[in-house]
C-alpha cells in the first residue's frame, strides 16, 4: 500500500499559483509583487480621489456662473480633466488587484 500511495501522490497535479499569492518560489514571484500591488493601489486611490475633487470643483464653479453662461458639466474642461484623472486612478487600482489579494486592497 505504501508503493501505491507513492504512485498516487506522484499522479496528483501540482497546484498552480493562485491570484494574489504572496510567494511562489517556482516562477520567482514573491513578496515584491505584493508590495507593488499595495503601492499601485495607494497611488491609484490618491489619483482617483484627486480626479473626483476636480469634478466637484467644476460643479461648484458652474453653479456660480449666471444661468445664461452655464454649459452642461460634461462639456466643462475642468470636469473632463477630472474624469480622465479619475479613470487613470482606477487603472492603478486594477493593477493593484492583479498583484495583491482583494482583502488587502479593499481597505486602501
């Protein structure tokens, strides 16, 4: 039975690297990937919040204009810039999620 067990053990497939695994000695990935994901997520969160604040600033600025001079907020250059910055920040979060588990990224 020991011989059979050894043969069965060898037939099992080796586990593959799971998404967000902190260390995988077979392909050289490890802890630096984890910290790259954390840093990317932190930077992305700061950038996307800056974009949201720019959008808010555009809304406040448009509110102060006389009704005749107002344009739709999606046509205001500051709002468009804030939206683009918001999208870039979300890309940073997406990169962070590809390197680090969601349970770590979500609180950031």
